[in-house]
């Protein structure tokens, strides 16, 4: 990879990290969406990098908060996440080789869906959903995580509707994202291995993410949290629509 490409990737990762620090989400969607749309790198490559970054962050943040996790819900959700994460990686490798435009369309559609679903504040339920629903949501999230390296939208929306304390929700999400990242990374390691570029970019990105996170916490944007979330929603929808329109043009559709 050229110096310019590496620099642009780190800039995109820094941007995604900043949004995630001040809003609580957006890292994977912004990084993967912009990198793919700008043709900086392939979806499989940047999805693996994001997974490795997520693993490092989870390894640091999660161990001290395991007592917040509702293991009955978490285990059921993970039963869906782990196998579907591997299925997602297999589909990703197939689509990246056989139908890049279709892959970009799916990626764009997921990002648009994410922006819209996050904009709609989920109404909290009075009682917990059934364990079956957690398994189904886990399976869908794992598939998204395997395909695009971003399992967030389905499981985030579902968990935020549950009558659970915020520390429980946050740490269960962290656990689920970590397990998704581990599953897809482990599968790649034992099947095709990790390229030198993947390891180098990930190694450089980890301190970049740490520095940007500290700066964002110390110097938050001079606007309200609500306004910042709206900016993030709009950003995600624009990125997603750009990918969808570009992929449709590649498939022969005219506008």
C-alpha cells in the first residue's frame, strides 16, 4: 500500500473513532463505508482491520465489567452470532470475488438502514423479549459482522428496547462485538491467514484510535449530543446512499 493510501485510511479511522467516542457508535460503518466508497481498499481488508481494532479495545475495556452482563441473554444471542459470523465471512469472500457491485449495494443498504434505525429512538419494552428473539437477532447481527465487520444495528436496536440497565446493555454489546470480531478473525487466520498489510495497518491504527478517543473525550464538539447524533445519522445515510447509487450504476442502472 502507498503512503498516501495508508494516510487516508488512518484519517478515515480517526474520523470514525471521533464519531464513535462522542455518539457511542459509528466506527465500523463510517470506516468501512468511506474506505469502500472511495476505493481506498477492499471491503474484506478494511473489515478485518476494524475487527482487529475492536478486539484490542474490547480486551482493554471488558474484563472489569463482566459482572454487568446478563449471561442468560448474552449466551443465547452468542449462539446465533458465532456461527453466522463465519457464514458472513464466507459470503464476503465469495461476493468480493464474484460480484463486487452486489457487495457494495448490500453494504450501502445496511449503512442506510443503520442510520435510519439509530435515528428512531427505540421505545423500551415493559418486559424482556423472548430468548428466541435474541437468538434470531444474534444470527442476523453475526451475518452483518461477518460480511461487513459491523454487527451493530440489529442487536443494538433490540437490546436498547429491553428493560435493562444501561451498564448491562453497553457491556453486553461490547461482549457481542468482541465475539463477532474474534469469530471472523479466527476463521480468517486458520483458513487464509492475515496479510502483512492488514497487520501493519492494524498496528498503526490502534494507537491512532487511542489518541483520538482521548482527544474527543477531553475536547468534545461545541454542540449538543443530540445535534452530534443527528450529524452522525445524516453522515451514515449519505455514505450508504453513495455506495448504493454507485453499485447500481456499476450494475447497469441509469439515473
